[in-house]
C-alpha cells in the first residue's frame, strides 16, 4: 500500500495539504468536536516555524503524524512558540492549543503541561483523536529539552546569558514513538 493511501486509512480527517484539510471540514466531520476545537483546527494559532528560536522539537506519533515546535525563551520565560504538523485537523487543534497554553510560562510550568490540560482546554474531541494532544505535549517537551541542552552548552562554554537564539532551522533531534498495531 502506498504511503499516502496508508495515511488516508489511518486518519479519516487527513486530506493532504494544510489548505485542503481546512477546506475539507464539513458539518458532518465536526461531529464530536467542541466549537473551540473546531476553531483551533480551522484557524490554528502560532502555525509555522519561528525565524528566531532557541528550542526546537520534532516528534512522530504512533499514528504517523509528525509535529514540530519552536520556542523562543527570554529571561527564563517562553516569549514565543509556534508549530507545524503534517497531521489531521485534530493535530492542528491540539498543536494550536498547546502553543496558546504555553505562552509566557516559565520552563518549570511547561514541563507540567499535560495531555489532559490540552483536551480540557479544547473541550470535546472524539476519543480516536485524543492521542493528538499527547503528540503536541510530547513535541513541546522535546523542544524544551532542546532549549535546555542549548542553554547548558552555552553556559559550559562560558558564554553569558545562556538563552542564545538561532535564526536558521537546523536538523532537529526528533523522537519517534512506536506505532500502534
């Protein structure tokens, strides 16, 4: 089976490009989603890579969806965050809500953000799509780990600040989770 066909079979909402996914949400596909979840799926906040960042994470979930997040931390607090995903509308909604809830938090608070927090903030999402919230949280945690690694490397080299940013994306250290059988 071709990869595109496999993806279509894994997710009833996946239709192709970002614009195709947004256009494909008809009234029948909204069933089981709260108005907040529909809004974040159709109008994701903070979508697209940051030009300047000091933390980046990429995670592929068991469903095959991949999400990336970028962080810009200043003075120990998350100043900006963004994400991309090749996944379904649920992935868009969960990634969007994760970035909204993460904004302006200190790093310790980001570590405590959970799948439940994302799902509660979005309201209703069908059970078969709730893993998208876990994908979003795991991607945020991967980006936080990357930020910590970068900060520690800067501090070990004796450079001041420890919150340097970069302006060009580099290859991220992705975390691949096992696929569900």
